[in-house]
C-alpha cells in the first residue's frame, strides 16, 4: 500500500506545482489588463479592447480620450513597471544566491547609490529625461567599477570583501547625493530630485523605454540562459570545479547582468525598494532554491507586483504616491510575516 500512496502524493504535489506555474504565467497579463482599466479615469474592459483593435484596424469605435489615455499614458507605465519589476526581482534572486545571503538586494554593490547620484547630478544641471537616464546608468557602472577596484586587491579575493566594498562605495555616493541636494535650488531643483529619488513611473515614455529597457531585457535573458548554473553560485571554487563550470566567470557574468539591470531600472524610475528582496523570497517558498523554476517565477511575480503597486500609486489619490513608499508599506510587514512563518531562510 505504501508505493501507491507515495505515487499519489507525488502526483498531487506535481499537479500543485503545475497549477502555481500556470498562475504565475498568467499573473502579469491579468495585472496589466487590470491596470489598463483602473485609474482616476476608469475605462471599461471592452473600451480597452476596442482601443487596442482600433490601433491596428484603423477604425474609430472609442473616444479619442480613451485612445490617448491607453496608448500614451498607461501602456508605457505598465511596460516600464513590468520590465523594472521583473529585472529587480531577477537581480535580487541572483545576488541572494551569489552572496549566500537572504538580505542581498540589487543595490548590494553600491550600484543603486551610484545611479541615484548620476540622476541627481543631471537633474541639478537641468538635463532632459534621456540625459538623466544616460548619466544615471553611467554612474551606476562607475560605482560597480569602484567596488570591484576596492574589493579585489591582492589579499581580497572573496565575496565578503566585494560586499564590504559595495557598502563603502554606496555610502560614498549616498553622501554625494546629499551634497547635490544641499546645492540644489530649494524652489525648483530640490523637490524634483527628492521626488525622483523616491521612485516614480510617471515619466515613462516610449523613448525612455527604447533607451532603458534593452539593458534590462539583455541582463534577464542572460540570467535565464544560465539559470541552472546559478544553483552553483553558493559553492566554493573547489566544489564548483568538479562540475566543470568556471565559477569565477559565472560570478562575474552574474554581477554584470544584475548591475546592468539595476542601473537601467534606476535610470528610468528612481529608487524602487523591496522588490528585489521580497519577491524572490516569496517565490522560494513555493519553488524552492532551484533556479530553473525560481528565477522565471521571480521575474513573472516581480513584474506583476510592480504593476499592481504602480496602479495603486496613481489611483489612491489625486496626488501620485512615490512607489518606494508603497513598496515599503507593503513589503516590510509582509516580510516580517514570512520570517515568522518560516523561521528565517537558509539558501
């Protein structure tokens, strides 16, 4: 009787896993459709469908106002939220495995602080949005270079040294951001810098997506192609060598991909916290530590989560909420709940 019972149990567990995979695959589409309809200007689902079909057929079955709101305002934001949330979640998932630390986030190596300084500096000099993006991404990569330079000396060859260097470089650029805010005009520049640093998707446009989305998509694609190898990241070099994988090269590629994602996200929408920390943990509870399933689930869930949060940010009141406020309000209590439920995590 034991074997049939065991087979039934395995079959039941497999069906549950398939059900969760289907749910995660459908979730981004459902969140996008919901976000298209909801807002201070509500639209019926059929109006959304007609506005989309009109774009390709040339017909006019809905009002021009609906068409403008959908194609020029909401759709770019939804695409940005999907790409940014998915990228941050993928970067957080990769870093948590790379550093064997459940508290690792996409800005562990100081990239977020460097990109924030670049954006604040460009806003101080009055750059346009594309200039802000380019400068932010440039300083994010500069922060990574400084972290690598400070954490990989002759006697510093382990990941702990890189993490400590990242904290140091992050603190340096945070101080520089404060210096920029101190130097900014209090009537015009300082509010713009402060609001941007809190994270917002209201500046989303097809032009900004054209510049910022490709690095995020490229980083995620490489991580997805290497997802089974990401399981080897916590191993020592001796253990990884037995598998035939060049662990040093794998770590470098992982860091570069996560940095490219993080810098690009911050260059488009400012600092967005908690996504890269919370979402991989939620997915790990359902899919375990195997990145073959964990990484795709994190990408899908991260994109869906940020779409929902951005919808709430622009719909709850007449004045739009910064995203980081909502992600912290949602993320911190839920993270505490997960810790109490699981007793903590071990990667």
